[in-house]
C-alpha cells in the first residue's frame, strides 16, 4: 500500500539544474567581460599615459630648400653657440646630429629633403665654435659671455643661444630652491629670481652684441615644456610643482621681452615646436595632440631632446635664420659700395 505523502521519486526531472547552469553561464560571461575590460583599461593606460614612442624619420617643420639655392654672402661669418646641454647636443645620436652641428653642415646620413640645406651651403666663408656647457644655468652663461667669449673684430656674427631651462628644472626638487635652480619654488619665492633673469638677459644680449663690432644676429630659444603644457610633473617622474607652469611662463616672457628690445635678437620658439611631443604625446583628446607625428621628442633624462627632437630644433633655428637672410645679403652690398668709394 502506497503512502500518498511520500516524496516524489528522485528520478523525476528537476528545474534546479538548468537554473544553475544559466547562473554559472552568466557569472562566466560577467567574469570574462570584467577581464576584457581590465585588459583594455590596462592597455589603454599604458598607451595613453605611459607610452613614449619616439618614432622615426624627419621631425619638425619643413625648411624651404629654395632659400639655400644660392650664396647669401661671401663675407666672413662667425657662428657661436652659447648655453646649456641643448646647444651642447646631449641626447643626440651622434655629435654630428646636434642641432648646432646640423645647422652648420649636413651629417653623412642626412635626410634627402635637407641635403644641401645648411649654413655652409650659403655662407662659404663661415667659421664656428660652440661654447655651450651641459648642465649649465643662466648665471654661468652670464659669466661665460663676460669672461670667455672672444671679440670677433673681422666677422659678422650668428649667435645660437639656449638659456634658462636648467634654472627651472634644477635641482629636480632634491634641494631647497634658489636663484638659477628654482625647482619646487612658489611663485612668490621665484619672482625676484625671474626679475634677475630678465636683467641678466639684457646684460648677456648687450655683451654678446658687443663681441661683434661688424654686427650680428642673435637667435635665442625659449623654453619647452616636457609636460605638454599640463604641468603634471609626476608624468615626467619629478616631484609635484604646483607653481611650475606659472614660473615657466614668466621665464619665457622674460626671454621674449628681452629679445623684443633688440632688432637683431630673434626668439626661436621651442615651446610651441615641442608641444604635443612630451609626456602626453599619445593623448589624442588634447588640443596639443599632433596627429601627423604623435611621438616623444625628449631624451631619457627628460630635460634634453632626443635625436628627432634635435632635428626639429635644427629646422626651427634654420627657419628663423632664413627669415633674417637679408642681413647677410646687405653685407655683400655694403662691401660693393665701399669698394666703389
């Protein structure tokens, strides 16, 4: 006799197994989705925040080849380099790839587009000397100009000058800020040092001009920003510096104001040239993004250019010099007029 209250046979189908399989599948899909999103996020962070691809090939603006098709003057020209490691060439692949040397003459492995585009091609009676010192600050540059740069009595001058960058980045936050090494300073602390820099620039430009009785053209670079104008020092592996951008801006203003007071002094804008080629070079959403060349132009030490960066600097200096080439043509006319007398 059967008991009607007995449990159903274990052999009867149960709804719990399909439910369990469905829940397991959903959990698996969720875990895989989270894993995929995590991988995408990590790869995205690496690509857009940590990646520093340097690229290859030419870098920087084009240079008009036609400006180098004929000699500008056969009169004696003296080129000198003054300043820090940028003019000294630290970070270039070889010495011949520094911006100073590439301005003078093409290296053996010059890009086809710039073969024959150099100062030796248009200034055949040119001599040159580079006085730049890696690691030097503007205080030392003032002493160097005053004490070590000779007077060039018989040549018209071209001066290539980089100064002030090390004043900002030294000593990387490792010591108390001071004049000519003000990293981590507040704007109020730095203000008198900025004013001194402006006065020092006036003195240096005056003394450099005095080294060339026949006249000269001075090309002074402003200071680039390896954070692409963002000011997040952590992105270049340095301590946070809240007032860094403001001080940097005032230093560049001092350079531009000093140059503007002399007709023969010209600012070469490394700041604008290097925007988009610093620590945020891969961030396509920024206004500084350079879609045609989204690559890093800085050397491993952060403060100097890499080889492609030096190519770009060579080009912007060349373009600035080309804009003033009438000054060299006038030398030729002056000589002809003097002979006519």
